[in-house]
């Protein structure tokens, strides 16, 4: 049952991430997210990086609270959120934005589709414009783009 809770939480985080990104990061917390779009910052750290802490606090709180209750479902919900957060860090910060140079020359259609969708998101530098607010779910048109190129 605990594995199911972790997996379901991980999957539900995609919808939560989409809503958070569109309505909070591109909403009232735009001042933290803005430098991620316009790259108006010095050094490697962006104000946008504070979201790591903002999202980690509830996940760790759930894990802590759940561990005090004998590792109940709260712990596994927090674990699912944490695993999603690590996945987000790996794909977004390491793979897409190349903060650590890995998978630079991948030919995997799914990874290329994620990269293209994110690039489409970043072509809009304003708060209100935008598309592709999700993370792991990629609109089908970006898959088609790379599968078509693979067959040609």
C-alpha cells in the first residue's frame, strides 16, 4: 500500500505542478520566478531557486509527521512529493538548463520533447503569456516533432 501511495502522489504532483507554475509562479510569486525567464541575475543562483525550499518544507513536514505516527500515509505522501522534487531537479535544472552538463546529446524523443516544450515555455518572458506549464507530461505535438524526424 505504501508504494501505491508514493506512486499516486508522484503522478498527482504533475497536475499540482502545472497549477502552481501557471497560477502561483506566473501569478503572485512572479517576482521570484521572473529571473528564471529573463535571466536577470548574477551568478548561478536565481530567486526562482527559493521554490525548492518553498516546496520542500511541506514535503519534509509530512514525512516528519508521518514518521512520528509510525510511518503512516502522511510519510508516504511526503516521500512521493520529495521523489517528484528530485525528479524535477534532475530533469529541469540538470537536463534542461544544464546546470550540470549531462545528457547534452541525447536522441531520446521523450527527453527531446520535454526540452522543446520547456523552450517554448521560456520563449515567453512575460508573466501572463505562456504555454507548457507542466513538467513530465508533454503535449503530443512535441513528441510528433521528434518521432517524425527519427523516421525521415
